[in-house]
């Protein structure tokens, strides 16, 4: 049950990271994954459905932006019971808050093909600032690939309440891993 909630949080965070790319995102080649610990054991999940609006202008980052909406009901925890549990009010409360949202505020270059994207992540009605480090590279097809990993504290968003709020049972940190593929320039 806890795994699903941690996965949802991770997925939401991954959505934040997906903004580091060029115009458009090839969603069929991209992914938002997350890793959490439950009773000291890592478990992984992903989100199957999300939308992205990304504009990346590396020579004028002030014109760059990223916005993501993640369909929380698309969480994949490889367990129907866990997926049902995280939909409830103690986890994501999807009846009231079906979407996690990320909106970039700024992007800055921090090294060769290395960027930081600052913005706001909203989950379960709570908005917090986040900074996502992203590395860019090219794949064999000439597409730009943006990859990043960052941590989100689930309890900051009210995710995993009641008996699930014990961080010895379910870790507070959720590691979000994003891989966004952007089409090659034509």
C-alpha cells in the first residue's frame, strides 16, 4: 500500500524533471519513474499518462518553459491493491486531486549540457518549490534526451497520512527519475 503512494509522489516529481528538453516530448520514448523505501526495501513505480508543454531555447533560457500534468490514476505499482490504496485520502486523494502539476519558473545552465530547472510542484493541493538537475545528450537517432534525478519529501504534500506517516515504515524521501526524449531538429 505504501509503495503506491511513494510511487505517485515520485512520478509527480519526475514530471517536474521532464521539462528539460526541446520543443515537444516524445512521450512514447520518455518515462517518469520513482523509487521509495518501505520498511527499508526499495520499490519502484511509474506513471503511464502525463502531458507536457516544453519550450527549450538553450541560447536564451529566459524564453524556455516547461509545464507538466501527471494523471495520478495512471500510477503503475505492479500491484492492484497498492494502486487502489494510493488513490484514497490518506495518500493522493485522487477523487479531489487527480493531477500533479509542475510549472517551471526559470532554467539555468550549470555546466556543459547540464541545467537546473526551478519551478513549483503541486500535489494534493499543496505547492512547493523544486529544483530539478537535468543532463542533456543525443541518442543514436539525433533526438535530445534529458535525464534527471531528484528527491521529494512526500509528507510535505500530505501524502501517506495516519499510520503511513511513520518514516520508519515508509521513507519520507521519494527519488524521482525522469527521462525525456525530444525530437531531433529538422
